[in-house]
C-alpha cells in the first residue's frame, strides 16, 4: 500500500495529513505547538488517536517513543553514521526495523529480517513537503508511518541547526 504524507505548511505545531494511494484521507498527525520536545498525536481518518509520539529529551542520540493506549510500544533512535542516515525502530519481540537512507536524495528503506518492507521517497511540492511511503502487506502501518514522521522531525531539526537531543 502506498501512502502520501503531506506536512501542513500553515499550522500551529507540526501537522501532517496522510492519504492512501487513491487520495482518500487515511490518517492525521496533530503536533503540539507549545511543548518541550516534539509531541505528536497520530490519528485515524475520524481523528481517533491510534498512537502518541514523544521526543525523549536529554539523550545522546535523537530518540522518540511511540505510545499506544498510554503504554510505550516502540522507540525510534537515530544512529551515528558517517555517510548515510541510519535509524532503528525497536518494537516488541524480534521484529525490529533498521532504516537507512540519504538526506540529500530523500530516499529511505525499512529493513526487517534482511528484507526491504517499506520505502520512503520525498518530493518537494511547492510550499510543503510531501512523502510517498510504500509499505509491504502485513507490515505494521502505524509504526512505519510514525517513524516516517519522526525521521522528518529529526532531519528538519538538523537542517535548521536545532539541537536534536
């Protein structure tokens, strides 16, 4: 399934709309405008919260946590790397994802158990950023889309010179 993530340019906080490949609203992300660290509510098309994303402050590496029903479900960490951007998505059990890509080419791959299970392709559309995310059937859509939002937040902070930790 292919999703399109589009950041809302004129909004308080970091807000995103996510549509399916037919252009139908699928998910929304509502960023809190005035908070210490990033705090984002990941919602379904009816605006019911499915997950909450929170930046973990005072960490050596940029780190975000995904909460579902108030419990920590997963953690996303930007790994140190010289040439490529690398992230890890730690989910319960042996199903962790590694994410690798290029900031300059705006392309990322999610790998689980040695197999590419999702890809991100970023294009610029006028005043706002838009991403295409292709997710293999059977993969955790919410975790992968939440991770795409976190990658956007981290790279945006880095490009603007904001300390990510």
